[in-house]
């Protein structure tokens, strides 16, 4: 059985994963990445509003935005695609986003061990100096060889 790490290809991942399942339904968009970070955008949509009296994005989709950007930052930083599990993701909301505004999240993977990755990120709605939320988190790095079901 081959359990060699799979090289992480941002372009291929964006093409496949961000167009499907939960990230696809949310409409998450890739913006950019660096050696240890990734930036995604969550577009504003009426069905993602938490309070009908105010047209701002609800907290749930913003948490999903941070979670996906964190995973991508971890894969970019490690250079390989490995299964991960969110152990702890703390999101501190600093203010509501602007009415009908998309939200961008930039997440950095600042430390990795053999079994864990640590992230921090910021989200804004147009001005990176005026944050909507900040996030910190810990993700478990799973061993692909151990995640296989026995025959």
C-alpha cells in the first residue's frame, strides 16, 4: 500500500474542492497564498445573513471561511496534502461586517509539529486594518497510513 505524502497543489485544490461540497455551496473564493498562509473570500449572499433586520454575514459561514483557509494554510506550509482534523478553532468577533460586504480571511500556519498545526488569522470586509474577526486554532495532522481501514 502506497502512503507517500501527496504534494499540495493549490491550483488543483481550488479547482476541485472550492467548487464542491460545503465550500462550494458557500461560494468560497481563493484570493492568494504565500509560503505559510492562504487568503479566501466569502461573498455576501442574502441566504447567509444571520439577522433579517441587518444584511451582514452570519457567524457560521465566517467560521467555515476561517476553517477552510486554515486547512489550506497548513497544506501550503507543509507542502503536502494530509488529512487534518480541527481540534480547536476560536473566533473572536470584533464587529459586524458591513452591510452586503464580502469577508476575506487570511490565515497563517505559524507552527507545525509531527501531529499538530497551529494557526492564526484575521478577517476583514475591505480594510485589513479594520478587522471583523480574529481566529486562532489547533489542527491534528493525521497519518494517512493509520487512517486506512484494515482489509
